[in-house]
C-alpha cells in the first residue's frame, strides 16, 4: 500500500527523476510537474499528500505557486516543502511567510529530505488535517471552514455524499478495496469541482 502521494515540482530532469526513483522505492506514489501551471492543474485533479516545490520554474516562480495553493480553499491544507538553490535568508523567510511547511536548500541530503517528508505527512495526519485514504481535509479543518461560512453571512450550500452499502462492500471485498473506492470518490469530486466549481469550493472527508 502506498505511503502517500508526492508531487515534485522541478524543471531539472536529473533532480526530479532522482526524487521519483528514490521516493518510489520508499513506497510513495510520485508525480512530477516541470512547470508551475502544470503543478496547479495536477493538484486540482488529484490532491497529493505533500508537494516538494522548486522556486525557479520556467513559467511562474514557486512563491506564486505556493500562494495560489494556500489561498485556494481546496488545496490550502497540503504540506509544502520548498526545495531550491536560493539560500538567502530573505528567500527562506518569504517562503515560510507564504505558508510553506519547510524550506530546504540544494544540494540536499536525500535521507534528511526523506525524514522531513515523513514528518510533514505524519504531522498533518496526526493533527487530523488530512484523511489518509482520500487526501481530503478532515476534522478541525472542516469545522473551521463551516464556522467561516456561517459567520460570513453569504450564500452557500452543503452537500453530503455517501456511498450506498459501503459497509457491505467492505465486508465482502475487504478494507483495501474499500479504500480504493474512497480514493476514487475523492478524485471524482475533485474533477467535478475543477470543471464546474470555483477556487472557493471546499471538499472534505469527515471520516467513517
């Protein structure tokens, strides 16, 4: 079973390929984007457990990618690690101020990077921020979002989706198959929001 989905945003093929091979061997599902716009599109379609983000990209800088992810409701919870050659103190401060969870400079120690990735994903899950099956926000993040909506006074709607006979399905086919159904539903919801929704639309997973 996969330890989680990592999105590597890096235009240097040698570095991204090394990350893909190494973290794939560690049990992660690794996707690679070479451009910032590509990363944003991939994230909307399938939420990763963590994003490793370079700053110097061909089309837009990593700061703008991070800002877009943090200001979009559906992606604001995803852990982000900057992985870049820019080692000035001001660069690090800017990245952390934008909401990045960590900032690592190149060249980096791959074992240290692995531990930082593990810690970031584990911390998010321990704080009940991300459901491990759907990669959707859960727990406190859903409650916080509902409070914001109720205090805002604007128009909004709440849609509760359930899979009929899900417990029976897992009894027959097992929890692994059940988890695949949950992941598929999360992917489907994300695709629908991406096609007909807005950046303010929010998808969460309250749990079993």
